[in-house]
């Protein structure tokens, strides 16, 4: 297809590149009220990007067709077919999941080097019609994307990523880890080449710098220059290649990233020095080229290792499930098969030393399980028949028979990974601000550099180039761009290792600004392992039947109270149309009558008799008539008293907000030293209380675990779901406490405050450094070699300061002492 034909709209081939268009191809571009055929999703993505960017005149006045990835049309068609393959429902079923009205997937993306790459990918994808959200996990090079399949296909998204220089594919932990290791090995090789060349070039440069004019013969001077030229060439062509590649990609996408000034500085210094060697005139700074490249690669390597180390637990989580499992067949035989072929209801044998292949319930055996990968707890925990186990746990002692309940993407390990990626869906406000500053700074830096070059062209033309290069090098905004993401990655990784999972980006910022922490009671301050300790029949009702009816109602609930009645289930008694009244109780039909179990006022109305004793009591009533009282017992968490006191030491107000009876709530509040408490609160009452506090200017953190906590979790600035929370509570929460230790909340607040402090320190340092270095370099007081050292040192200072977040520190929890009246015996 000729350029003339393309410009006149004659569709003899692809309107963008001229390649043959496959029969029935759906890709097209509408320009000047005319539809033009395109050969593949890649051309469609690029063409739409050109037109939507206001550059439609490109197609009217172009004099040649753009360069194609391959001159072989069959290769071009193969690439299009490769993208189309990912639209196959059978293939998508392996890595695409439903998310409300749309779909979501996790992709492994190649070519990501810094925060600017993540910014470009997200902004380009979010601008596409049909994409609801996209989030890049910078530590793991993962992209979590959600889209409407009715408006855009997955093949178009993959084509768009490839078109802007970031090819992607479905995320597979093993393959992703191999790619990261390959990138790391290549980074080390580039660094070694730059280091060796830098030392050799410096060996030739030092005598030139130290010798007096005329002291060194011209032959030696020329020899040293040629040797430096030869040594600096592999540094520029191999070690610095990623900088040039990224800069070209940024310019193609009309984005000014950090690699643009870096490439200008390296390329300009190398070409100018090479011209000086060939012509025999001018200054030579191959030492600065090698040194700048080495220090920049060294700084990025340290930053990459820091991100990998902080995010190692996240990648390990992706591969925590074992690859195979031993399934017990109906005849008692054993069959080894891939773990991804298990289904709910299968019985699996987990031998000592093996991992649990899926979530399930123990049917036979008692053993210790290592759950450190999931909860951050180093000590194994004992699990018995009837206990739930999580896929990825490691069996330590004895064989177990487990009935599978959740597999694959429904397993808890996969859910944790999804929640981790969700934390990167949006950046904190300070991170967005830093990202905008970095991009604006690059533009202003190029303008200033141009002004410096013009000024020095009049002042001293022989120094104009080197002064301009010093300005480009010394003020490269690497430190500014690294200030926030490095600190966030380090803090996320540390909290994850401690069993506190951040699932939304604003959670860290919200925890740092919190003024009040509100706790629910059951399952939060208490363990939630309720037990039935006493039954009081009313009007001669049979005790065992009362327990069986209550168990039939509770069988439809996820509340911790339901576990107290599970031992009393009678398979011959089943409740129908059970309705959960959050904060009140359960209502259902049984044998043609309506039964209620819960608070006395809910079960029997205003005529409810008083409980027969102190503690937590539930009333069972039939058609409003009391039938039995149930006394429940719950254990206080061991570290609840010290956690409350530690929060107070941090200057936070602590409040207890529960739907339980006043007597039990008051007793718990007194034992923990909580002055502000409210009992009998419905979900609406809890939400109203939080909104009232917010109206007074308070920033509230809500900690809960049940369905009745979901509204207030959504209303608080930061919501934390407990380890045993319902699925709905966990998905609505901003953070999930994986560890059974309540004190991790205190550590999370301390880390969030430290993160905010270090981000401010990093931003302050980066701004002060650039504002100080820029005028010095513009005045010609900073030679290129010193500019390279200064720029790299500023980046290393930022990275090193952020890495302090990953070090252990003495928490205020260790200094907190429980109130003298605190007790941990059952409530």
C-alpha cells in the first residue's frame, strides 16, 4: 500500500503501516468520517493514540509509512493472532476473573525500570475506553487491570502495552521470577562492565589531570585518549543501553521521563569526547561518561535489590501453594495429581514435611502447621479435626487428611495476593504529588539546560557543552522520583512480614494521621472462639431440643457465635428462610413456626424476661415466647490489654463499640482501661458514631470482623479486618490483620508514621539537593565527574534512608503495661 493510497483512504492494506489486512479483521480507524481498515490490534492502538492525541494531520501529510516490526507479513499476522489468542474464553479462564460487572487479570510486564514506567502504563491504559482501573506493582513488575469486556477486548490491552514498549503476558509466578532473575543478572553484567571500564579510564585520566601543561608528551596524551575512547565505547553501547532504550520509548509516547536527561548527558558527552579525539581539538571526558554510567547503574541496582527484598514475601506468596497433591480416592487408594486439578470436596493426604495444597478442614489427624508465610508467626500452631487449614501452610509433625473447601483463585493465598496488588491501584496523595513534581522537573530541567547552553555560548564557548552536561547530570531527578515509592515498598514489605496486610493505598497515610481507634468486641478484642457453657430452658422446654434448634438457625451464620452451637447440630432438624438481622440475631422457620435467636428484645420483644445471670446471654423464642437461655463464653486476646495501653501511649483515643449486652461490654471496657464504650449498638448506630466523630475533626480507625461491621468499616478513614473476619469484611477493609496478635496494629501505626516522616525527609533532601546543585552547576563550578558522583550519592541517600523502614525497632508495645485490673480469663 503506497503512502498516496493510504492518505487518500484507499483501503488496499493497513491504513497505518500498509501491511495486508486479514479477511474479516475487526480493527479500524475512523478519520474524516471514513472508516479505514487496520491489520492488527497494535496498529489500532497506535493509530487511535495518534488521532486522540490531536495529531490526525500525521496521516494527511506523511511522506512514508511507519517502520513495521517485521517486513514479513506472515510474522505480522502471527503477532496479531497471538494477541487474539488471549480473547479465547478457555484460555482466559486460567488467569481472568470476574469482578462485578467486568473482568480483572494480573499480567507480568517487561521493561519496567522505575516509577516513571508505572506512571506511563497506568495513564495510557486508564485513558482507554472500557478500562475501569489499572495498577502497576513496581516491586514485582505486575499489572493488575480491570476492564469491561463489552467495550474493550484483552487483546487490545495487550497490544496497547506492546505498542508503548511494555510487552505483557499472563502472570505466572515461576516465569515472572525467572524474568526478574534474568533482568538482575543483566544488570550485574552491565554494572561490572561499567565498573571495570571506569577504573581503567580513570587510570588514564588521573595522570592527565595531575600533570602540568606540557609535562606529558603529545603522543602519550593521544594514546591515553584513544584508550579511554575504546574503553568508554562498551560502556555507552552496552551498559548504558537501557537508558537510551527507555528515553526513546518515553519520547515516542510524548513523555519526559528521567532517562531523557540521562541519555542526553551520556550520549552528548560521549559524542563530544569522540569528536575531540578524532579532530584533536577540545576537551575529553570519557572518565565522566564511565563514572556517570557506573554510579547511575549502581544506584538503580541498589534500589532494585531493595525493592526485590522488600517485596520478596509478595512473590513468595504467589508460589506458596505446592504443585502437586495426594488425593484419596473413594476406594481408599492414593493418587498424585497437580494441585490445580483439585476441586471442592476432595479429600487429600498431607504428609509431614509437605505443604497443604488448598484451603480445607481437617477430617483426621492432629499436627503442627507452619503458617509463617501467611501470618508472619514463626511458631507452628496445632490443628485438630474440625479446624480450618490454609493452603500453603507447611505440615510439621503428623499426617493429616483434609477435606478441600477452596482451590485455586478462591484459596486464601490467592486472595491475599489480589489484596496486595489492590494496594497499588491508587497511590497515596503524597506519592501522586512527588510523581507530578518529578515529571514537571524534567521539563524544567531541559529548559534550564538550554538556557545555560545559550548563556555559556556567549560567556565561554569552549566550556558551554561541559557546563550544560554537568547541569543535566547533577540535577537528574532520580532522587525525587525514588523518594516515595522506595519508602512505600519498604514499609509494605515490613508490615506484610509481620502479618499486617495493606490492601488499599491510602491506608498507610490514614494510619499515620489517625486520632482514634475504635474496636469491636467479639472476634476483635476477644478471640471469637465462642463456647456454649450453660443452657436454661424456659417453661419446661427440653434442653437438647433447644440446643438443636439454635444450632439449626446458627448453621446459616458466619458469626463466631455459630461455632459455639455447631457441636449440637441435629441433621434431622433444618431451618428454612433464615434471615440474619445484623446486631440483633437470627430469624427462621422450623416446623411451620417462626423462631428467633439473639438479643432478648429481638427474640421476645418488650416482654422478654431478664437473663438468669451475668455474662453474655442469648434468648431463643418461638413466635415471641421465650423457650431457652444460652450463656456463651469468649476468651480475651492475650495482648489486648497491652495493645490498648500502647495505643494510648501513641496519643490515640481508644473506644469500644459493640452490639453485645451492656453488662459484658462494660466489664470488658473496665478490664482493658477503655473509658469510651458503647453497648447494644446496631450497624447503623456504629456508622452514626463514626460519622459524628469525623464531623468533630477526628480521623478514625475501625477494627472489626463481622458482617455487622461492614458499614462502619466502609465509613471509617481506615478499616482493619481481623484474621478470622468474614469474606465481605476482608474485601471491604483497607488492611487485614493476618496475625493473631492484636499488637500488630500498634506496629502498623508506628511504621506508617515513620513512613510519612521518611518520605518527607527524602522529598526535602531531593529538593534541597537539586536547588543547591543547579545554580552551582550552571555557574560552571561542578565538573562532569563530580556531577556524576553527586547525582548518584543523592539517590543512594534516599534509598538508604527508606531502607531503614525495614529494620526492626523497639515498639511502644514492649513498653506498655496493662492496667492493674486487666484479666484475660473468659468473659
